């Protein structure tokens, strides 16, 4: 799959794609993704918040990043991966 040139993507489109990606994540994945990405919350704090290990936090974050990347680079993100 060829990556899109993101310099041509409007911020409104980025926000729409983020909403689509968050809809494809579990609630915990979405919270972990937003907490790490925008609030710089440490993994240890998230692990304590959810009662999981830091490895599980890393796994959830990695899966969330994968879904975000797929939606960000897809031509029609809601149609390309409907099963996510």
C-alpha cells in the first residue's frame, strides 16, 4: 500500500479520521492512545489506572497506533477496514 502525502490533508479531515479510528478501537485502547499521545501520561500510570501490566498498556497502544495509521493513510478509512 502506498502512503498518502499527508501535507495535503486538511485538519478537518484528520479529525474525521481520528474519530473513525477511535470508533474502531476498544474504549481502553482509545483512552490509552489519547492519554499517551496528547497528555503524555506514563505507561506506569495507565497500568495502575486500568489494573493491567505496562506490557498490556504497550500492546493496547501499539494496536491503537496501527488502527490510527490505517485510518490516516486510507483513501476511504471507514470502508477499507470495516472489521476493525
